[in-house]
């Protein structure tokens, strides 16, 4: 859609509010909302100002002015607010130079796509992530001057085999045995199906969903691959929808790598390929049907693995997962 088409789309859907979403430096969606009366075609050109100093890692307070520029082809109806709400993903730009902001993850991704094209190696890189997550019934944590703790719970957790549940029906998968059993052992099928329906309602192509290896409500929902910036937008929508569907069902979803000790953690495997003129450059007649370029690509990932971990494993909890015996990479 272009700007005029988005404005018409809003009218056709009787939109009441417009929600502007953008990524902070560490990849968490931020947003603010305006009434539809404040929205027109000029919004896409002039942008909307905001305080960049209030976003972690961005601007100093004496130089805080930033602009959000909505991207027309990201327009969707947000499935969660009570008032009909148009959602737009935004780029961040400097209000003086009108250039993209160097700490905006979406801008960084767009530069990476442009760089690939400039090399002549390929014209498109596709990425297909497989996000894993836990669905919990109860989450508690505290850090005070005299104590620090966290506790998570799931009705299907193996640790609840002896809990008074009036009655306890006993379908609790053992550690590392949650992969693919049918209901009633898989207690989250209806919730996952609801998640998939909402994901599809915003245009996502979902390929499969299933219970994952761990006890305690670990699941995976797989989506169709896409180019880098588009897939980045899709993953943000994915997390937003998964968490909000869980909350409206009285549950909490976490994508943290290792919430449960002694059981598998959650990762996000990413399938990737480089294409040029419609040809998959990773396909060949070498080992595993791979081309030399694919082998070099794999080698490059391994060579730069330590540096990549700053992005792929950014937290202390990430390294709780990277231990032998739990289907996580350790070499």
C-alpha cells in the first residue's frame, strides 16, 4: 500500500486509533497511539516527533528530538485493542538530516540488505526463523534488599506430579519428552491454535505448530521465510501476538533461553539462503546438496561465532542454555 491507500484502508475499516510501533536498540517494540483525526497522508512525509532520550541507549537529553516515519506497506489492523486500531511500523530518522538513525534495528537491517545488493553476490537473502517459547500459568520474581528469587509454574510441569489439583490427572511430560505427544499430554493445543489463527489474521503464513521437547509448556510455531527487513517485522508481530493471546487466556509466554533447570531451553533456529535472479545460490552438487558459497557461508558463521554471540546470545541466561546434553550448540 501507498500513503493514500493506507488512509482509505483506515476509512474502510472504520479505524478509531492509529498505533505507531518501532524497535528500540535491543529489539523491543515500543509504541504510542493517536486518534484517527490526527492521521492523514502528510503523516508519512512529515513524521511524528518523539523524545529519543527516553529510549534506552539512544539520544542524550540535550539532543533528544527524533522523528518516526510510518512505513505504508506495514499497515495492519491490530487484533488486540478494543477500539479499532490501525498499526504502522515506523523507521526512525534524524529530524535535521532526515537520514536513518544508526541505532534503529530496522535501519541496520535495511543497510545490510543494501550492502548485499551492492556486492553483486546476491540480490535477496531469505530468513526463516523457528521461535521457541514457554507458556506458564504463574510467574513470580523479586529482587529486594534482603532476597532475590524467581519462580515459574506450569500445570503440565513434571514437578507438579504430586500437586493437589482436585484432581491431578497426571499428564505431565517428563523432562526432554515433550516433543510431539498428543493431547491430553499436549495441554496447549487449543491455545496454540488460537495463536495461529490470530497470526494468520495479520497476514502471516504459518507452516506448523507443535509442543516442544521440554516439559512445562514449551512450544514452537513456524512461519514462512521472508527477506530480512520483512522477516524482522514479522518476528516482532509474532512475539506481540503470542504474548497477548497468552495473557488474554490467563497465561504468560517467555522467549527467554533457559527458564527451567534440567530441561531443554528455547532457541530460535534460523534457516537462511542467498538468491540472485531467482536462483538459490546455496544449492549445488557438493556435500549435502550445497554449493561452495553455502559452505563458505557456514564457515563464516563459525569463524565469527564469538562476535555473533553478542547478538544471538545477549544475556546471562543465554549461557545457561549453552551446555551439553540439551540440543544446544556448545562447540
